[in-house]
């Protein structure tokens, strides 16, 4: 009995140790982020904010931009807020970056992948959010806002020979609206050869300081495993203690 319990305890401790080692390894891998895999825009710092501007100069239809440390897919994110004060249908509310800001002559034949998070407030205002490119040819890609408050990904494919030089996000409806529009993270620009354009310099190993939606489940699984192992260890120790107490009392009868 003693041998069985000792073996059980040793195995439990081994599994417990391995589970923490696996967790540490996963965290380390997530934090390192080699430069050839980082998104073109990570929005972990405000270094790239100067690459973004409002599509329109109309002061009644501006979108403010800031770095959010509360919501992010990985690290921080770009928070877009509308201060639209007009109902005019011909006034455009959008924000964009240029091809030159990422070292390209144009977005011809490029693919641009956005990770985005739509807050409930904007979903109640509009049925769609739009990703666009502009220059030679206008391209527009609408995504529904019904799947709000979760991180989703959308890829814009720029047609061949469409030498567009602007890409970004805009509100596809008119009407006054002041409030959050979306959180944008990890924009990946792939050139015409399919190669990921290097990070603009806004990557940093940062941690979310507020509530965030984490779609990954590996960490949760490891945590549950650790709890189970702890319970098993405690049970094993209790059984071992009971065995020795019983043995001792039997000895002195």
C-alpha cells in the first residue's frame, strides 16, 4: 500500500510539474514574436498612429484613434471612436493608412487581413462595418455587426492592376453617432508576391490591463488540468497519512 501511494504521489507531482512547464513554454512562445511573423500593424505602441489619418477633412465626421490597453486580440489594439455630428449622406466617416507607410508603391494585388472587434454600441447603430481601398478603383467589403463583442478576422483582396494607395475602415451609413466604432488589431499586409510586409515598428511585448475576450482555450485547459492534479495530490497525501496513522495505532494495540 505504501509503495502504491508513494508511486501515485510521485507521478502526480511529475504531471503537475509538466503542466506548469507546458504553460510557461506556451507563454514564452507567444511573447517572443519573431519579426518575420509580427503583423504589419500591431498597435502595441502609438508609433504607427502617425501613419493613419481621417479620410475626410470634414470636422463633423471625424474618427478619433488611440491605442487601447483594455481590449486587444494580442497585446494592445487601435481604438476607433466616431464623433460624427452630421446626417449628410455625402460626408464620409473613415480612417486609413497609405501604401507608402508600409513601404509599397500601391496595394495592387495585395491582401490585407484585419482582426477586428465590434462593440455592442456600434452594432446597435449600424448593421455593417466596411473595409475599403481607394485610388484607381474603389473597393468596399462590408462585414455584419451582429457578431459583436468578439474578435473576428477579415481579408481584403485588392484586384490586379488596381493601384490603390489607401486602405482602411469606414462607417457605411449616415447619421449622427458619437461612440466606439471598432477595435482593430494585427493588420497583416501581404504584397503581390504573397510576402508579409514587415512590422512598422509598433510591436511591443505588452499585457492587457483590463477585461479582454480571449478566444484561445489552451490556457484554460492547462489551468483545469492543474486544479485536477492539485486535488489528486491532496487526496494522495491524505490517504498516505491515514495509512500511517492506522499502521501506528495497530502497532500499539
